[in-house]
C-alpha cells in the first residue's frame, strides 16, 4: 500500500523558514515507459482550490515552481531515503495553508503543467499545517 507522510509544518513569524518533508513508500510505476515519478507539493486554505507549489521528477531532479514561491522555496529530494523536501524561506502570511505532497506515477516529466493539474496525481498525503503570523 502506497503511503505518503508529510512532516515539518508549524507556526512561524513572517520572514522565517520551515522545511517540510514527505516520506514515501515504494511507488510502483511502469519502468518500461517511464524513468521516474513526478512528485509535488500542493497547498490549500479553507474555501480555496488546492494549488501547486513546486514539483520534482525523481529521475534527474528537474523542478518547477509556482510564481508565488519562486526564489523563496526550494524543492529537493533524497531518493535513497525516499524523501522529498520543501525548504521554505522568507515566509509570508499568505503562505499559511495545509501542505500536501502528491505523486503522479504515470509521468514522463514533472514540469509546470503538473502544478495546475492536481487531477493527474494518483496518491496524496494527509498534509501538514503551516501557519505564518505577521
């Protein structure tokens, strides 16, 4: 059974930093068609659509970012440990949200299209809450 577990959320003052982690179990995918999987961070606040924040392809590590976080957030991975990270710096109150990690196991890449296509993702974690106070 696939499991995604987020951690690292919390409450910080504006301008502060947090590092989120997403630990995954083994993700089955078609190795005849794809060389890796697409992993991404999404976030959601009550009453709003879930929005893509950043994505990374496990083979090669190509990344994509939402305009709202580019330059402040960095997505990375440790494939040996099966962990994806989101380093969040210069946090703003508008970054407050529940943050989810997600996996698309039928992906040849993981570019910015995936950040606006949450329906493409097969597996989701339960989320970790981030609160940024001014």
